[in-house]
C-alpha cells in the first residue's frame, strides 16, 4: 500500500462517466460519476450510465434532473413512482418515465429496467465514499474519508466476513427471525472479539497494507463520521422523528416484539438488516445509526474499550439515537444487538 490512491486502484476498477454538475447555465466543468443500484432481487450492481439526467413528472411540472444534482432515488412498488434525495437536501416525489438504462460495468454493458430497481445512488468521484479499498482476505470494503485522513469500513462487519476467521460462529436468531445471514452484521461478539478480529485481518492483509492496520474506531472518530462534519444531532440530521427509509434500521413499526416502537417509522427490517441495504450517510457509510451497537475504543490505539455507539435495531429511547449517546455497558458482554465496524489507518 504505497498510497490511498494506489490502494483504491489496486482494489477496484474505476467506473466513471460524465454528467452535468448542476441545473443552472453557468459554465462549470463536468463532474465524474457512477450509479450504484440495489435491485429488487437483493443483488447490487455498479457502473457508468448512458444518461445524464432523470426525467420525472411531479405534481407541478415535468423536468429532467441532472444526475449531478441527485444523491439517491427510491423506486416505489409500482415501478413508476420515485422519491428523490437531492444533494442540496431537498426531497422530491414524482413519476419516473425511464427507459432501460445501459450501464457500463465490469461484466460489460448491462441494461437495467426500472422494474428491477429498488434504489439507486449517484456517486461523484472525489466525494466522500467514492474511493474504495477492498480487503484481499475478506472482500470487506473501506471508503476514504479525506476529512479524517483514513479509511472507514463502509458497513458493519458481517457474519460472512467474521466466519473467515471463526468458521463456527453463530449469531443466532431472535423471536424466530434469523440474525445469522452472511450479509447481516455479526452479533454475539464483544470488544475483545472485535479487537482480535482486527489484529487477525491486519496480519492476513499485511503485505498489501504498507504499515497500516485494521482496528476499532475511537469514540472521537465515531463522532466525526456519524456527524459528517456538520455537528448534526442524529445520524440522519437534526429532525425528530426520522423519516421512514431515510435514517437507519431502528425499532420502527416493523420491529419484533410488543415493546414501544418508534412512532411513524418503518425501515422494513424486523431485526438486523443486510448491511448493503441500509441507509447511507453523506460520507458514504452505511448503518452508522441503528442496526447494531458498534464497539468503539477509548482512543485511536484501539486497545481499551470506550463505549458502544450508534444504537441498534432493538427498542431504544430518543436519547439513545443521538450521535453523542454513549452506551457504557460492559465491553465484555455478548448479545443480539452489539457488533462492530473497522477502520484502516497507520
């Protein structure tokens, strides 16, 4: 690992295209982007599209929205209605009149029809999360966060990734719902388990890391990437309650059990969710709020336990969902709602 750029080039094939940078008429340089699709069958595909804008009919007007202005689009079950998240923070709903998108991928050119799309995201080159390092041993992805000068795990460590080290690990089930899927986050692990996994993976990938190592994030580092540099109160922003599908996997109306649920919220996941299906924050990290409590160290050495951070899929108070909340429960305990995420740094 000679540099962060070298890591990214060694780990992924750059898939970039050109789009308008905005809807105004100023003479701006074109921006580079790619599209990431979550498909209705649960698969995911990434590539460069053959379009520069999205045609949408809203209640007020018909318009073409440049891809450079779009953060994400969620497609309704009717395969026509769409909810847009724009980069300036605006939200928009309408009917998407979309012909199949021809996507240049590592598999060749692939047509993607709207009937196959669950959600798509526009990733701009140079934006947080647009550079990816992939662990040769596990396939775990890390995104470069320039504001922190380090790589942060794109998602929580999964059962499948953890079983590369501990083949017999069982994350069990809860109320007849499995927690054990390969792409669900590993649970029933404690701080020392997570620390041992980071050390094991550092040794396995040692030849490619150029002196860097995997470790658990410190509490201060967690606060930086959960707040995305803007001091937000909750991982999704400052509003309460969160909007369904635009925050994380919390204990909403879909949650198992009869305990009090988050009013008006539904994230579709009764227990832990597949990490790839979670809401993504502006820095390109999935599930930094909800899904599982994440083990954090007291400092960047990663040696001693600090707190569990970020809340989980289980019932939690409003206070527990705040970015600043610290669950100082025992770091040695193992249960159905605690897991971890790794970072990569010197």
